[in-house]
């Protein structure tokens, strides 16, 4: 006998990270004996630096295997506060930091702490799909804003942000150094967003997952703008910077009142982040940085090769972004040349004919009104130079045939 189970209404609102669906299709193609070129998932095929692995091993041997304080071990919270105070000019102490099992949990905890049902939350679209999923799952109203192509890179539609603000708008999510477009705020953009936040009294989630994946110059943070530290929570993660995606460690940093509630949510959800992993994270922040710098060197070489090869394909145009490990080339003409009018058929045909597996605009939210151009997203974090070359040459041959 099957017992009918009635799920909560909110479950209907729960989305997924659609790149994992593309990953499943790529895996099926590979299982059928085909070569796959994995450009779909923002994971790294680079090893976590040795000194970080050794710190975890030492911590395990030293018995760092029990629960910790819900907000994390004080040394790690202190190291995170110091890192932010040094790089972003904040005045954080340990009380401004709550360690998390990854960066992703910060999204739900930020919303649970600050959003009432019916509140409107501005979020980037295209963007990391979990924002929209979590806003709607927890009873908020997800209001998208877009990115716009500029001279040398995408940037954010700040007019669009202001035009979408209503009296019900409570929160703003910004992912400066953006997945999937690699969009980046200019100093002027940062000033304008900070002004908007103050003018409309918005509390802001700053998702800085890619802050340290930068190839030239230095990243700058919205948190350094006047008034922003008082009204913003940072999503910090060790995942990308230190090639630690599977370790599951990150942090929320922000005003004490908010971080105190996030600490209580830790107690209610996971009790604490893995004890010994926190010692690995401490080594990542404070230990030798040689292998960390090498990760950036490898990623930079991959970026340059990908951008050169993509721009060599008829009907494809790609910026050379200075940060993240994503490329978001426009493929409108290439799709038209091959007779495709939808992403699903296009991606399936590309996978079938070339083995190249990638995501498309549609994986990062529903299209906004007036959108006419078509884009795909390639992540170069999980694929070596040889395979990049082989895969993108096959892509060129297919798209130009
Ligand atoms: N934010 C953005 C924009 C991301 O792209 C990701 C991961 O891909 C995350 C947050 C979460 O990363 P993690 O949970 O591994 O720290």
C-alpha cells in the first residue's frame, strides 16, 4: 500500500542549480562512450594546496573532532575579520563573523533573518539560481535585475535596480564579480549602489564568492563604500579561492545583530561547521600562499586560451573578464547560422556533435522583457589546456560547418 504524502506548499517553489542537470546529461553522454569537454560546472579540477590538507590532517590527529562553538572557532573568525579589515577596510571583530558549511548557506540564512513573507528582494538575473529559489521558497517575491554589455565587460543594470524598487522592497542581492557573466562594478557603480541602498533603506547581501579570483589589479568591495558595512552581509567562501569546493566551508560577515541570528540558525541547522575543516580554513587564510597563487596562474592561462579560441569562431563574441572563471559569450549569430532558435536543441546538438558541455542563459533565470540576444556560459575551472583546445576547435568546426 502506498501512503499519499502531502508535501508543504512551499516545496513547489524550490528550484535547483540547473548546471547540475547539464552535468547529468554530460555524464550520460560520457557513459555512452563519448569524450566530453566539461565546461558546465563551476568546480575546480585543481588540488587543494598541500599545506591546507596537512592542517586538516593535523587537526584530526589532534582530536579536533568534537562540536565547536556554533559560530566557529575563534581563531578562524578572528582571521576572517582580520582579512576583511586589511583588504576591505572594515572594522570587524569575531562578533561580526559566523563560520558556515560553505558560502551557499549564507543565502538562506540572510533571507530567513531579514525577509518577511511578501517582502520584495532584488536579485541578479542572469544569476546564481539559488537566489531566486530561496527567496520564493521562504515566501518572498523575487524581483530580477539584469546585466548590460559594456565596452570591455558586462556591468550591472543600476537604472533597472532603481526602477524596480517599490515600497515593499526590503533586500538587495549583489554578486559583484558575477556568475555567470563575470560582470564587475566600476567605482562609480559601487557609489551608486551604496547611494540606492541608503536612499531606500535596503539591507544588502554581497555575494563575494569570486572576490579573490582576479588576474590583474585588485578587487574592490561594496562593503568599503560609506554606510555599507552597517547594512550588508558578506557571503564569503573558501571554495573557489583555495580550490576547496568539497570541503564545505565559508562564512557570513556583517553587523553583530544579524550575525547573532545567523549563529542561532547554525545551532538550529548544522550545530557547527566541521571542526577539523575550520583548522584547514585557518591555514588557508594565514599560511603559505604559493600554491594558491599557482591556482590563479593556471586559471589565467585557461581564460586566455578559451577567449582566443571562442573569438576565433564565426558568430561568437566573448569579453576577456579580469575575474571569476566564467565566460559568457554571445552566440546569437552562431545559433542562427546553424538554424537553432532555442537553447535546449542547441546545447544538445553541440554535445552530440562535439562533446562540448556548457550551460546557456536559460540556466541562470527566466529571460527578462526585451532580451533578444543569446548567450552560453563556459566555466574553465574544471578543464585542462589540452582539452580546452581540443573541445573548442571541435566547437569551431561544428559551428562553422
Ligand atoms: N555564490 C555564487 C555566485 C556561486 O557561483 C557559488 C558557487 O558556485 C556560491 C555562491 C556558493 O559556493 P559554495 O557554497 O561552494 O561556497
